[in-house]
């Protein structure tokens, strides 16, 4: 309904009316003990600019909206539900203590909230009340493996990647495991589900195509570094950004390479589709458009700040959240850069 929600390194959820640019801020997330996060406000690398002693708790994941509530997970190990209009807190989970730090975003489906946690567990909560519905634990009994990625869902099946090098398919209703598929490295990529196939990147430098029904491997493609950002699909072509600074265009059914594009610096930000173009951001803040018809790439803008978070798009406008508490905007069709919007609380 014309409102964009974003989490900031101040530990606040901000709502931005994209029509009149009015903003509203939640109270900052708080933690007992040290504030901030482990990675300087970027899971990809240190030095993102979230100082120790900052007033809020680091927010790495993208907010999720359901009805009149917007949800966020904090590095303090809590999930919060805020009213979409006022950003007043409605409930939090857990109510008393906390779980391990939450890095990934939240997924809302079937009137529930699903998310993975740094304790290696997948949680399902009632979206209205925050009551716990079920918990599933990845890894084995000897060690705890982190979950940093957001989950994906297709029908009644949840897909989650873990640092234990496995992709899990879970029954969304009760959390029971349907299958698991193993890769050669830890997984931090949010899965992409398309045409009964799950596409997932791994720290072994491969992008995998996994059968969504049985977990069998269809193909894998090796990049020059880790695949961190969630890929997108357009016209049966997968576009996957890699930390080697390249975007790979691959045939969805076979994994054969259609084209590759060198963005000059690592790609850890998930792209968006605007019209018939795929929009990518390099870590150094250069914004590119790839024409899906001609496979030609055009540099649209240089926002001048590092970009780690996923891009968003609405009605042809691309929104880029940078490390300096700024929401940059540009027209994906013309490349026109619009005035940025400050997310800093007043």
C-alpha cells in the first residue's frame, strides 16, 4: 500500500511512504549487555559502521508484513511485531529471555512466521500472537550450526540453508523433515524456488539446482568465490551475483552459462527485476541494469556508499539501502537518480 519498511543500523524499523516521503520510526531494539552486532552491521564483512555502544541492536534481515503487523528479527535474539501504521510494539518473542542472534529475514505464510536462527534452529510462530508453534533443529547432536539465510516456501514446504552445508525441506505445518541435500560448504543464501527446483548458493563456490520434490541434485555451477546473494529468475534464466564481482546468467534447466558480467567488486546484495531488466548493486555502490533480452549491461548510477542489503523495486523505482542510513532511489528505466531519503531518526 505504498509503504516501504526497512531496518537500520540504529536498531529501528522505519516506515517510508514512497508517495509523500513521510517517515515513522520504531523505538530502537535493545539488548542486555553490548549493543550492535558481530559484523559491524554487515554479515558479509566487518567494518560496516555499526559502532559498539550504539543505541540499538543490529538488524540484518528484511522486515516482513502481514495484515496490520510488520515483523523484524534482531541480533539480540528476539522477534518483534509492530503495528504497521504507528510502529508501536504489539508483541515480542521470546517474551522474557532471548534466543541466539537472528541474522536472516522473516517469512510470513499460512498465518505463521518462519525464521532460522544462529542456534541452528528453525522457528514457527503464530503470526497474530507470537506464540511458538514448533521448532526444528538442523545439524547434529555434537555441534550447533548457524542459520543466517532467510527461508523460502513453496506450497506447504519450507526450504532452509544451514552452515552445516545442508539444504533442508520441511513440512510448514509441523516442522517435520521431508528431505535434506548436502553441498560442499556452508549456506548463507536465501533459496530461490522456481519450476519445482530450488536454487541455492554455497561457500564451496557452487550454485546448486536441487529438485524441490526429492532433494536430488540437478546441476551445479562453479563461480570464482562464494554465492551469497539470492539469485533471481527471468525468462527461464537464472541471474546470480557472486562475491567474485561477477553476475552469472545461467539456463535454469541445465546450468549452462548464457553470459557473465563483471561488476568490479563483490556482489552480496540480492537483485530485483524491474520491467524486463535485472538490477544489481556491487558492494562499492555501483548500480547496474542487465537487459534480459539482449544481455547487455548498463551502469545506472554510483550511490557512493557500500551496499550489502537486498534491493527493492516498486513501479519502476529501485530502492537501495546503504550503510550511511540513506535510502537511495533511481528510475530503472531511465537511470534518473532521485533525491535520497534519510533514515536517521530525529
